[in-house]
């Protein structure tokens, strides 16, 4: 269908709609108001999915290292059956491993562990999307496998079509039921707000001092990259857990590393040691944006404070934001990072 015809259909259908409910209006599941809140099927048919282009995962980039989890406390030797050089306490520990040599694995030059203490990391192939100049409807990612409900607040139907994790959906309209926002994602398809991560571009704060800048929504767990006032890219992130929150505010990237080790909480239950963390951009002391090879939990808080990204997304952001650095100027500031929360966890 030509774009003009689709647009005309969309406008006509909107004109035919009664006034829609917004997030401040409420319904109970029995209310008749739910029947008038939905966007008609013909409008949905014209815009069945977000008109975005996915950043293609590059397996050569994602799997260029043999990432391995270290299970328990381990002894590290200078050669297979060699001399003990150090120990690594039990914790959340990952290494980049070389080949197996008779039951031993090299983890660094001159450092070997017994291969039995290692297990492969499951590296995420998730990636974000490039945004057009305008979307007719807000978009979101589905965070957990879900069968949509036929009306807001209703139970999912038996045998309904499941939407899988990381599915991209349009949010056609919304209503509030029993204190939670429900979004229409298709004809007779509604999902509750805790099951999605919504992309919500923000206005450029006056304090942002770079042309290319980044917003991080801690509530939605969504990052958006901007050129001037235009959002150009969006993806899911994992920020700090409640014990180690990611700070809100406006910052600037101040140092970058293609690969860098990270460790912390030595001697504590939450000790971690991560080798060769890719595409790291520090912006708030020891808090940074970086690639993540140790989980696929994007859309949920997961970290010790940093903003976790997939390797694909972190690499793209690293390259894209490099134009804000003048490497000939000592201590030059990089792209601005605006960290905020669009809602409150409850």
C-alpha cells in the first residue's frame, strides 16, 4: 500500500475513534471503557511492527574470544603441572581462555588452570535498532515470553500466540487497570507494563554539551543515542542492582578501552573478576558503558553499577561516540551521558 494511502487510512481511523484513555485514566477489567480504548485492526494492519532496522550482530566480533566462567576458588600455575603463581577466590569470575593442553587451559601468558574448573559463557547475540526520524507509535521490547490478553487485565487465552523475549512491538494505546498500565500490541492483544521495555526518547537537557549524546532510562532499562535532538539508535541495557545503583545525572565519557579488566568487592561475597571487558567507556568514576559476555539479561538490572550492553551494541556505541573525542587534546571529554529514571520501581 502506498505510504500516502496508509497515512490517510491511519488519520481516518483516528478520527473515527472515541477519545482514548491515557495513563492517568483507570478502568477495572469489567468496565465498558476498555471496549473503546483499542486502536482498530485496520490501523494495526497498516503499522504491524515498529519500522526500525536492527543492528546486525557480527558473530566474528561477538565470539572473537573464548569466554569461560571460573567455577569456585582456583589455583593458577605458570605451566601445566607447573608452579603455583596465585589463587583466585570464588566469585563471579570470567576469563578469556586459550586451547586445552592435556587438561590444562591457558588463561593469560604464563598462567594455566585445570580445564575442569571452567565452563563456557553464554554470550548474547541481542542487538538494538536504528530509529527513523519518526515512529507512528512508540515501540518496545517484550521482556519475557508472554501470551497477550484479549483485554487489559484479563487472563491470557489458552492456546494463544506467544510473543517471545526480545520481540519488538508497537504500543498502539494504553489504559490503566488496577494500578498498572496495559499496552495494546495487536488486535485483541494487551500486555502489562512489567513485561515490556519501552523506548521513550527525551528532550535534550540544557547541560548536555556534545552533539552526540546518550540517555539511559533506569526504569525502562533502555538506552537511546542522539545526534543533536534526534534519536538515532535504541537498545536494552542492564544497570546496577539495588545494592549497587547506577547514579543519575549528566556526565561525560572521559576514558575508553577496547578491552579492560574489571574486578571488585575482594574478600566479599559479591567478589567479581572479569577479564577483557570489551568496548568500555567510563563516564562516572568507575561506572561505565561496556560490552557484556557473561549474561543475556538485558532489560533487567544486573550489574554492580555499570551499564551493561550486548557486545554488538557496545561496539557500535564505541565507534559512533568516538567523534566526540579529540585524541590530540589531553583529558578531552567525550559524549555526554544523561542517566535518569522515567518511573519508580515498585
